[in-house]
């Protein structure tokens, strides 16, 4: 194969035209496509970074909400415990008051019954005294006068 100068110059010219056409028509769209792709990748990375930051912020907010909910639930549980204790204490106080009322009523009933029993005993004692006195002196005494004396005696007892 003989390489001639004309062929070499023709091939060099063709190559030069090919390089110029490539630089003029092929290279700019190719670099523009590469630049657009680079920008899309950069935007995607930026959006990814923003999404990571938003996710981190959302996680922090969720943690804060959870902490607040736990604190609030603890307060509610404490309040419920206090209210339960108050209810139990109130029930105890009510029961004590009811017991005291029933005891006072029973004591009043006992005093009333004791007073009634004393009156019955006084009357019976008066009757026995009159009966005894009648037997001793064997005659009927003035019952009204003796009743007054015995009532006075009973009152002193």
C-alpha cells in the first residue's frame, strides 16, 4: 500500500471536516444533554438532602410529641390515683360519719330506754313501798300523800 500525499491530504481534510462538523453540530447537544443530566442529578441530590432533613425534623417532632404524650399520660395517671385516693378517703369519712350518727342514735335510744326503765322501776318501787308499808301497819294509807312522798324519794334516788 502506497500512501500518496494527495490521499493523505484528502484524508486529513475529511478528518478536519468531520471534527469541525462534530464540534459544530454534535458536540453542543451532547454537552448540553450532559449538563442537563448533571443538573438533574444535582437537583435530585439536593432534594434528597432536603428530604433527609425533613425526615430528621419529622422524627424529632414525633419524639417530642411522644415525650409530651408520655408526660401527659403520667399526669393523668397521677391525677387518677389522687382522685381515687380522695374518693376512698371521702368514703371513709362518710362511713365514719354514718357510724358516729348511728352510735349517737343508739346511745340516745339506750338513754331513752334507761330513763323509761328507771321510771318503771320508780313506779314499781313506789308500789312495793306502799304495799310494804300497808303490810307493816296493816292498814290502808292515803295513797295520794304517799305517792307524793315516794315520788320525792324516787327523785332523790
